[in-house]
C-alpha cells in the first residue's frame, strides 16, 4: 500500500511542478486510453460476461479519443 501512496505522490508532484495544465491533460488522456484498452481485453477474453460500465465511462472514452 505504501508503494501506491508513493506513486500517487510522484504523479501529483510531477503534474503540479511546471506546465500543470498540459501535464494534467496528458495524464488524463493516458489514463483514459488505459481504461479503453482494459475494456478491449475484457471483451476479447470474456465475451460471454456482461460488464457493468462505470458512470465515468463515456467521459473517459471521449478523453481517450483525444490522444
């Protein structure tokens, strides 16, 4: 758990140092792309399973298309 906290701290510190707006936008786009790829993996390997999408799914997909 401490590794996760250190990772989060480093991400936030990096984004808040210089050019915050661009770094935050890049991180959100990266995260959205990762979310999209995990959805593709689930659909490929578990086609019979019904996946319940989170409430932010539509917004994440819009952000992923910006990459």
